[in-house]
C-alpha cells in the first residue's frame, strides 16, 4: 500500500444501523444527484451501476428470534486505499485535504484492478452507455459529468458539494481552512454547509456526515468513544472514513470476518485513537 | 552530412529529451483520454442559475414536502424540506419526482380510443367537447373515482356529480377511509390524528408506520429526533442520550418498520384488531377504564381475549405482549396505531379496537396521544366533504354491478389497485364511456375511451389538507415548480370548464380561485404565503363528547381465519416500488434487491419452519393459488415472517406504464378478494389464504 496521507480534515460518515429502515431513499437521492442512468432491468446486480447500496443483514436466527438490519454502503474512503495502489494510470488517489478518494474518469482505462482490490465492493464498472429515457436528461444536475461506458465509478462523497461549499466560503471573503481553538486546522465550511446527498435525504437521520477530526461536528461526537461504533473490515487496516453504529452485537460482528471461535472485538481494541 | 552512429545516438537522445520536455505529447494524451470518452450520445451538463421552490408531493401518498432545485428554471433535484410540519428527509418515492416528469410512461397528449381499440391524438377543445357531450347524455348515470384523497379537486368532482344528479363519487380505498368509518361508527365527527411529536412510546399494530403508513416522512423525522444514538459530549464528558421515543411494532412481516422497532411482535395477518382487544383486556385488568357509554359491554367482549386466547388467535408471544403492555403503562404519553401492512383493506373494526386501547390509555385529545381533528374544510357549494366521500365504499359499488353511462377517474388506477383486478377490469370495460385524468398510462387509463393527461404535482397548482395520520390540521398549497413537460391540463380546470359549458355554475371559474377561497379559512397564512411553501397549521381539536366503543360491531367483525391447508397471505407495501398510480419510478428500479426480484420473477417469503412443513426450500419456483387465480413466484426463506404465513410485496405485476414497471413479478391484488365487513358497510381483504406449491 502507498504511504498513508494524514489530513487535518477528514470527511466521514457515521451511519446508525439501528435507525436505518432500508427504504432506499439514499440510493435514489445518490443516483439523482450524481447523474447515474436508470436501468429498466436492474435485477442482475453484477451489471447494475450504483454508488451506494443498502444491504440487508440478518442475525441468521430462526423465527421468531430473527432480526434484520440494513447497511448502506458508500465508498468507504479508505486512508490506506487498496484501489489506488493497484491503479495503473493513477485514476484514483487520495491527495486532497478532506481525505476523499478521487475517481478521475478520463484517466480510467477500465481495467477493473481497483474493483478486484476493493474489499468493500464499492466500485462499479460502467457496462452500458449512460442512456436516459427521452427527455429525462433534462433532469440531470449540472454538477457531475456523465461518465461513458467502460470506466469504473464510485461514490465521491458528493465532492462537487464540497467544492461549492468552499466557493461559498471564499465568496464571502473567508479562508477555507482556519485554525481552531484546539490549535489544529479545520475547514471553515459550516457543518451543514457540506452534506452528501444521501445524508441529506435520509428521513431517519441514520446517515450523519461531517469532519471526523472536528470535535464540534456531530459525526465526531457520534463515533468517538462510542462502544457501538465500528468500521467494516477494520482489521484489514484500510482506515476507512465510514463508521457504523449499532447497539446490536450481531450487527457489529458482521462488520468483520470473525472466526467462529473468535469474540467480536471491542471497538476500543481496533479503532484508532485519532480518526 | 553523414549520419554516423554517434550522430544517430545524439538524435535519439535529443528526440527523447524533446518529447519529454514538450507539453504536446502529454496534452495530446490528455485530450485523447478526454475525447475518447466524449461521445455524442452522452448527455452534456447544462449549467445555469440555481433557484429553489417549495412544493408538496402529490405523487407520494404521505404528501412529502419538498424543496425543488431548479437550474435555469429546469427542475433537477427534489430535496428535503425539514422545516415543514410534514417534512424531515425525503421519501424514496418523492425523491425521484423530478425524474418521473420525464418518465416514458407519461400520457403526453389527450388520447381518444378509436373503433379499432387503438388510441389517437385529440386536441383539448375536442376532448372537452366529447366529454361534455357524454356527460350531458349520461345525466345522473355518471360516476367519479378519485385517487387523491387529500386534494380539493374532489370538491369539483362531487359538486359536478351532484349538479348532474349523481351521488356516485368514490375515493380509492385507504387507511383514512377505515379510520373515518370507525369514527362515524363511534359517533365522532372528526379525523383521527396522532400526536407522535409528543409521544414517548408508539405501538404500531399492523400500521407500517416508518415506510408507507400516513405521514411517513414526518413519522420518520421523529425517529431521527427522538432516537439519538449515544454520543460523547466534549464539554460534559461521556453521556448517553436517552431515547425520547420508542417504536414497537406488531405485524406478520419483519418489514422496514419492524427492522428498527423494539420489539417486533409477530402476529398473523389480519389479527390486528384481536391483538388490540387482548391489550385492552390486559390494560383493564390493571385498572384502566374508558369513559364510553358502552364500556361495560366492551369490557365483557375484551375479557374474552385473555393473554392465552389472544396468543392462540394472533400467534403473539405472551411474554413479549406483557412487556409491551408494561411499557405502554409506564410511558408518559403512549399511543397505539392500528392499521394495515399495505395501507388498505383492514376494515373499520380493527380501528375501533385500536381507539378503545387509546381510550383506556386516556390519551384522546391529550398531548402525545390521539388527536381528533376537525373535518376538512369544504369551500365549494354543493361539494361533498372528505368524510362524506369516505362513507361510500368503492368495492361495494363494483360488487353491486353498477354500470354508469360515464365513468370519470381522476388519478385513480382501480384496475391495478383493487382486489380481484380482473373483475374490476371487466366492470370498467362494461361502462360505455370511461375517462381517465391521469399522469401515466396506467392499467385503468389503458382501458379508457378518453385519456386526458394531467401534470405531475410539480407541474400544477394543487393543495393538500391534513393527510391521514398527522397530529394537527395542516393545509398546504403546492405551486407550479416547473413548466409543463407535456400537453397537460388539470382535472379541476377541465371539469370547471365543462361544467360552465353545460350551464352549471359551481361557484368558481378556476381551480386557483377555489384554492384562494380555501386559503381564507386559514387565518395566519395567505394564499401567497401558502404557495411559497409555508403550511397553515391549527391545533384545534374536536371535543370528545359522548361516544361509543361499539363492541357490538367488534364482536361480529373481528375474527381470525385459521389456516388449514393454505398459508395466510401477508401483503406488505414498500414506498420505493411506487404506488398504483406511478408504477415503479425509473430511478427506483435499482433499489430492488436481488432477493426481491430475480429477472421477471418476484420473490415471496416464508420462514424456515413453514417451508419445511410445506416441503419447500429456498429458491424454489412456486405458484400461489387462491382457488381462483394463480401467480408465479420464487420462494425465499426469510425468518422474519410469521408461521404459516407467506409474505408478498405490493407494487409488482404492472401490465401498463413503462419498461421500468412492466415484466416485474405479479400483482398480489390478484390473490385478494374483497368481502363485506359485518356491520360497517366497508369491505375488507386483509385475511386471505393461498396454497403455495412448487411450479
């Protein structure tokens, strides 16, 4: 893996799985915001383009002890990216303040090494030309260019919204990065000034977005010292920016590949002190 | 000059250095990368000025408030409107509303059916003249069906019907109708509301509260605000925030609501009313009483439903039931909501039982309890109120073999949405002239002689008054967010025009005038303020002065059918699959999980024990047979389904609309048959049995 880059600002999410009902509003909002073309037959999931998928989890117990949970899975925005390491054309990298892993479509040659490398299956190959039903292209947003077939796509944490938020700060005469009371540099974009489309849409407030490094942000408070917080495949060391929260032990256990005889590790044992 | 070896090497080195130094090569490579991805068929981004307007979804039954982003006056996104009393986030249906404006399933121009059965274009004046002529011929033999229960267009439909001498104006069946019938039977002239904002414990029995029941987005906002996860407060040290609201759910399927409910009480489908009576009995055993005239008779009835008997009839776990009753008693402001997993067909009796539980909890018109809202305002002379429209049961009308000369449907798709759709289709085909005012070419519109395109909510001015479930009176007007994308007109204005041509004065020339008149009833908000997105709110309640719990009706109507060789059918609704009016929105197709749809085959779910008992296994191709009709499906073993029950999702099996809705599963309504509910005058279809066998 490449050398890990640390940033003052680390955009991230806390997704409360005890609140997610699996309605799919986040998935639809993501498609509409990022100009993903609809597909008449979306039943073959190997050929469907999604940046965010809501997975159904089960505690595998028989009725009536069965429990279900839903897990929205965007790109995990790893600090140690398995995808960027294998990209032969540097189409994906993490080198901007904020820690968002980029995906530069004109550079992508569609080799799909990154898809094979991503342990979260968060990357999707664009198998089809992006065709909208006649007239529906009028509803495309101007913020995200439409990608051709043959490239790999992924969630960008609605990076264009970050750019707009920074522009707004600059237009108002401010500096984008300022030193906070803790002596560290923080982004001057207010907490509600940059929110991803999925977090904005979620009617349950299950997805909370913000700067994981900023103690004033809700997302920081939600995950810091929270015994119910965990990250997916934590022990791989990818250092992701998406935290999940659940009070249910069986849900947290599904966050990693535990052996049968292994106990679910406490977040304190595996989560980093700093984000 | 001779090129020797040294000269050649110099040339190569120089050329190499030059290539590395010049930007031309890199620029060319960069351009090549860009231009090889820049094809004519790939849409370009079109920028422009950003503006935002407020609207209310007329497509989403919950009336989701929306903030619509326009770029160069072109709507591109539906965003949440959290400040609105019905707002919060955005529903999975409303969030795709902008894209649905361009859906291939839309009716783009007025269409008239020719003798060969095909549609041809007709202009609006011609269409209006045709409809006017048919209405004049039909006189009182005209019927109207509306699929929008919260809008003022119904006033125009009912006033016009009355002017023509007809009383046949119907709303599509809904939870609101069941609740209205329950109120009518109890002698309460009000709309049932629920003050979730101030509740600390909500028990939903059947009502799919967090997915499809009532004011969904508002219900879910309370989950957001009331169930904060534990977090560390930097200033005050580690502190766990106590949840201020708890949701419990009883139903046959571990659906979206059950996923976050604590606890989920599995019960048989259609057993909601019995469970409520069982809870009432347990509450009375702990000293709770209700101030109703027939409380003694109710006590006698409910005492039959001991915990053991309730468990036997409903399948509920007595221990979990005891926990829930204890929680209800210890809560400061508990409320119980009885409804249907698929928002229809439960009848009124379960709502009566639910009201009785709330009366025992002494929460009627109390903070955090049941709110008795004043009936919706009627501004048009001769129009029927919503309560009057609710009194008429559409299924009974169809069952009575009534054949009007003209049938007018407004945003209604009974051929898909009512039980036994084939019989409904036959009944509609028998009508000599049928008209559909519809945004989409749905199953009902496809059968009509005249199809008149109306706008999406974003393309028209319309209103929404107190959708069922809200805890206070709310009135909103949704302005036109977008220029119409198709050759559309509104149902209201078309009918007002036709009425004028027929010499009928309904009191208003335009629909907007009617909405302005309605706005006058709301003191704090003018028409302009309402159009700008603000909602008029009122906390006024109807005083509860003498009512009956009607145990006589409950005794006859609340029964649980026991399964024999069939499985109990548990339909359930998911908003991401759209409604009968919309079909599956194009952008929502991808939200269907692989476990829900396999190619064109939908999945139905049973638990492992039931599958073993029936000799079925996961992945089997099966047929569901109700004795009259069969539907094919793929079996999924899902342990979140009640014993002896098969769970089937609504929203599949469209035969009209577009490629995003067609060829996806089967319509579960095929397996349901409406049957009169004793004493209430409604029909119910929440208890059906089906045989499930391998195909």
